[in-house]
């Protein structure tokens, strides 16, 4: 994992010539670490190093649902980069939550003379005769009227499946060609509890804790965890990650309520075909089951719950407008051919339309932000070349 990071760092623009010369001797071994496992899965690399020692695998990849839920189909290099960075540098949290970041970005846009709109739905992307972006048509929630905002540069922070439907019919097939038939990532079932005491009062000692149920004996059992959400809770509970925001200066505990979050892998099909009443009943039953599971781990925690919020794959599908409620973009599968991997391109078949979501690269919070930055940089370079 370290050599993989070193190889990527060497090939990036992060350092100058002198640094590269000083580290050139390490490059062959670092590149070999990348090339050897270019088409390997996480399971294959773990098997080579650890054989059947599942305890070591669980210890190293207990937080697998941060990225995927099937080590047999999860790309090793994606894991090495993401988990390697997590192990080396830890995680980062935006104080006040992600809404704080959104608010600050809006402030910067306005400070620079820009304009922002909220409560509006994008309904179409207009394309000119030469295949260039012309603008975005949006519908205001206040009056329901459609308005065209002229824009020769458009950043689309959505799934390509959604963008396809916004384009004129004659441009859709070519636009979707790079993404067609690619499986999307997992979704999540998330429970956030507001406690009237700090979780540490019940024995929670870490910001992030992974609860692995006894029925899981192999790392590959992770892919069976999401299937449990398809039924009502039974004897087996899914693996879950638990986050205690009061362990850090999160900015979320100012009102005397201490949030703790439990999250499990989920699938949209676990919630399809249910009436509204059946959906609510199943969701509430799983909420109670997860609270009981947390109370088994940390006795007394259940009695401190004063607020609850539940998010399922179905609600993520509706809120994020992603296929299957995917939260990490496309599934990160090993490439079929050497020296190829998941497409990390922000360019599209429409000139001036740039992909700026995790579907254009690697998933997750960091991946989405990195792709957004890459889209901006590429668009600025393109504009400079055009001049």
C-alpha cells in the first residue's frame, strides 16, 4: 500500500525535479507494486499475503463498507489508495457537517459576484448545433415556470443516468456510451441517534467503531450483510460502522444532544415494492433492532436516545437521485485489461459539459470533491487553450 502511494506521488505534479531525482531509485519497486496488481481484487491480494487468516483481513478492512461490500470484486488499487491514505493520515471531518461546506461555497460564489439559486430543479440541458453546451433549463419551485440560464460551461454533479435524461434525444446514446452497463456502488442504511448523554458515558471510546457480527467468519461474508436488510430483522444483524461525533470537535453537540451514527450496507431492492405503510413499518423495525444492537454493545445507551433519524437506500435514491441509491458512484471493479481502470474523466461528448460527480472518478466524499476540482481545472485549461 505504501509503495502504491509512493508511485502515484512520484507520477503526480506535487513535487519538482530535485525531489524526483532524490526518489528515483525507489521508483522500480514502487511501480512494480502498482503493475503487479493492476487487475487484482482486494481478496486476491489479501489471499497472497495472509492466506486463510481472516482475522488479519478483518482488522485491515473492517471498514470495507466505506468503499464497497464485496472484497472479491473490489479493485485492489482503489482500496490501496483509499484505505492507505486513511491509515496513514486518518480521516478529516468538516466542523459543523457537510452543510457548513455548502454554505461556505455559496458565500464564496456570492463574494466573487456570482449568483446562486436554490429550490430549483434542472429539467434540460440545451445543446447547440455544433454539439456545444448552451445552457440549463430549470424549474422554480415557487411558480413552476421553466427558465433558460445561458451557460457555455456546465458542471454536472449528478449521475450520468440523470444527465442523459436532460440532454436532447439525439445526444443521449453517445453521452452514455462510456458509462453504459457499469455497475453502481452500494447504498447505505443509516441511523442517527441523538443522546442526552455523551456516548462515552456508556463505554464508547472511539470516533469510529466497526461492529462485526459473530456469523461473519470470512471477509467475503460482507457481501451477505446487505441482503439481511431485505427482510425484517432476525437472529443475524448486519455489520455496521458506528461514529461518535463527540469524540472530535465536530461542532454538532452545541445543543446538549450528542449524535451517534450507525451505518450498514444496503440495496435499493431491499425497499422496493413496499406500500408507504409497509415501508415505514420495516424502517422503524430496523431502527429498533439497531438500537438494541448498540445497547448490547454499550449497555444503557438505548435509554439515552431522545432523537432518531433513519435513511434507507430508498430515501437515498430519492434524495441523491442516483441509480440504486448509490453513494460512491460506480462500483470500483478491477479493470478487464492491463493499464486501464475505472474511467476518471470529467470530459463528455458535449463540449462545455463537464462531469463533476463521483461517477467520473472515485467515490465517497473525498472522491467527489477531487472530481469537482479536476472538472474546474480541466475547464479552465480548456478555456485557456481556446483563447
